[in-house]
C-alpha cells in the first residue's frame, strides 16, 4: 500500500517532459548524432545510453531540454486558462502559474492569448532560481519570437510583457479592457471583436500520434489562416541538389518519416518515369536538420521559402535520379 502511495505521489508531482523515442534523433542514429538535451540540462537529470533517460527526481521541469530538442521528441503539456496573465511557480500570488515559463511552446503562447492582443508573463529572478537558470529569459525571448511569427502570419499583432516580480496577483493584470475601449470605434469595432472571439489563435487539438504535438499545432495555425497557394508560410523544408546517390541515410535518420525512396516511380498518369526518386511529405517535415547533417554527400539543405501550395500539396519528388544511358560497346579491330 505504501508503494502504491509513493507511485501516486510521484505521478502527481512529476514535472518531467514526455519523451517520444520514435522522434528522437539520438535513438534513431546514435547518441553522438544528438545530445543537446543532455548538454543543456542544468541539473544533470538526463543521461544518454541507447536513448534519452530522464531522472524524475533530479528533473525540476524547467523545460530547457524541450526547447533545445531539434526533433521535438521532448514535450510538455502546460495547463492554463487563455486570456489571463501567467506566472512561474517561483512568483507568489493568486495569478495562474506553471512550473517554469520556458515550458511554454510558441503555440502555447497563442493558446494563452486567446482573443487578446497583449500577454503578460511574470517570472522571478531566474539566476537565483532552483528550477531554471539565468538562461531562461533568453530562451523565453526565442519562444516569443517564434510565437510572433505565427501570430503575424495570422495578421494578429501580439504584444508580450515580461515582468520580474516576487509576487503577482490576478488583480495586478495591467491589460484590462475599459468601458470606453469597448465602445470606441462603434459598431465596426464590435464586429471585429466578435470576429476575433470566433476565431482565436488556439490551433486546437492534435490529430495524429505519429507526429510531434507542436509540429501539428504549428501546421494548424497556418491552415486556419487560409493562405493563398503561392503565399510563403512559416515552415522549413529540405532541398536536395544534384549529386544525390539515393542512399538510405536521410530516410533512416528522419524522425518523422518525411523522406521515402521509390525505385519504380510513376507519374500522375501511371507512366513509368524510370530511374529512382526520393520522395518528401512536406507536412511531415519539422526542420530538425537531421538529414542535412547525416547526408554523406552533403547535397541537402534547409529552405525557408515554402509556399502553402507546396506544404499542403502532399507527397512530392525531392530528387529524381534518372536512368543512366546504356554504355556504348567498343568494337574490336580486326
């Protein structure tokens, strides 16, 4: 009975991130290929053997490993109510809080915003914190920058206010809407406000278990903007130059199985193309850079010039290795 009580207490207080081995570059390749999470952990809670192991006792839940993971194999599920300020657990007061602000992802910030234009985040002195480190403010700024890229794409100008305080109550929220603000602009403003309320930035729930949660939400935010086919979207995709030898390395190391090979390719009409092709599913690529680093002939690079038509268009040919011309025989002289 005592053991069961300990397990229950551990599950309630556990702040360790979720680890998805199938998305981990270290697990798919080797610990030499990626060890960023271990390097950034300030509490030596992560060890790398064949895959990532997190010590639930040493882990404080700061989220630094989550933010550093290039393939999004580490994830958190922070709980909060949209529209209000959010503080870290080291700030006293009645405002809602999470363990550490660096546990938030860019789409978490969009969910936190709801229909508001200004978000207040409150932290204590990170340099003296036992949960995180002095790196937290810098990491938080990077998360905010990524969130703003998504909100700008949705034509919403989000403002983020970061405060450093020892105490913060719900009543301290400076972002209050007055009666004058509600009435300003007349009926037109009310129409806009109503439209915003019906279309918050919340990307919704993820649909697939085979892809990282943040990646799916990122895609959903773009999709809900209903971009034009030729419009550039905030996404990265690998480009393969001439010189590809059609080896299986990129397909093997890709943590989301975005790459695949076809040695009997056909066109849309079912006609054989000849040779072999490297196929890419754009909406399965999270820009982790694993293929770029692993490519033995160094012909892969990441590109940010991605259109909505390409991202949403389904599987495409990333590289076509055409069949070699038959070798001409040498006629022997008599």
